[in-house]
């Protein structure tokens, strides 16, 4: 299981001392972790294609899942892009605001278990409790549960890449960008 540690930001206040401030968004902790997510997504291309073609996961359902994960990871790029896509797919403004706050209020009842699972999945760094995985499989069936997992891994790839990029910007600019 991966340990989730926020990256630290350094803010230089003078030559004599440095103030340590937490970078409160999750980032990749190693190139291997990043490559593992890319391999996972690439190996599930056919499954993701079917999920995208509405066969397994409708566009609104997919955006709810992505927003749930993004709310945990805090990626500003994905928040903006998926909020826009969610509105296009029929998610109303109140539900969208709730999802970005981590609430499932307003979410269709038949999707709430998956959205709650997505939050748990993100909070545990893609290592959910076996009971939660079992509940997802029982509720949606094996194939749809695998599609949901692939969608979650894909948004994790986007979230952590965006946050890692912001952390790099922050470090290179001495805290002026990316924070």
C-alpha cells in the first residue's frame, strides 16, 4: 500500500531561514508510480473505449466519478475541465458544486455507491478496502466495476500529473506559480 504524503513547498523568506509550507495536493512520488498508472490505463484501452461509448458508464456517471476523485486530489486543471464536461453531460450546477465539495447529495441513487467508492478509492491512494471493492462488484457487476476502476485510474493519472506539474512550477518559481 502506498503512503500518501503531501509534497513540501519551500518559501524563502530571507537568507537566514526557510519556512516549510505543505503543498496540499497529491502528487506522484516517483516516476515508477506514474509509469504504473500509464501501463494500467493502456492495458485497459478496450474497456475504457466501451465505457466512453456509453455502453458501460454514461457520460454523466463518468463525470461524477471523475469529479469525486478530483475533489480528493485537488487538481485545478481537472476540476475546471470536468466541471465543464459534467455540465455538458447533464449534471446540474447544485450537484456539481456538491461533488466538488465531496458531497453525493443530488447524485442519482443508482450511482451513489460508485461515487462514494470513488472518493474512498482516491483517499486510499487507489488501494480501497476489500469490502468496498466487493460492494462495488455486487452492485454493478464485474465488468462495470472493472470499467469504473479504469475510469478512476485514468482520472488519477490526470490529477496527479497536473498536481505534480504545479509542484514543479512552484519549486522552480520560488512559490510564485503553481500553488
